[in-house]
């Protein structure tokens, strides 16, 4: 896979965020997105680590009201990469 420039990465994240927001508004992804506490429980990651990953842009997130929603496959991929490195 080709490495993206920082500008391309920013554009990619913005577009993916817009797509996720649009799908979420149509309730198309709601069953596939999990809340923070569910991610913490399933992947046994601390709430602080999940928050740090979110705040540093490591894990994609959708904000719905006061809740943060995550695609579990995104989180799994990131945690697997961290474990292997």
C-alpha cells in the first residue's frame, strides 16, 4: 500500500468522516458502531488509552451527541498493529 502524504491523509480522514456522518444520519451504520465503554470491554483496552488514541487521531471516531462511536474493525486493526510492532 502506498504511503500517503500528510495532506492526502488529512483529506482521506475528512472524506471518511463525512461518509460516516452521512451513513450515521441514515442509521445505516448504527448497529456496526460501538460506544467507548463497549470498545473498552471487548478489546480490554483502558478508557485512557482509547481516549488518547481518539484525541491523537489514531482511531477514527464518529461523535453523536455526547457519545463517541467506533467501528470495531478499525480498533481491532490498530490494536493488532500495535501488538505486532
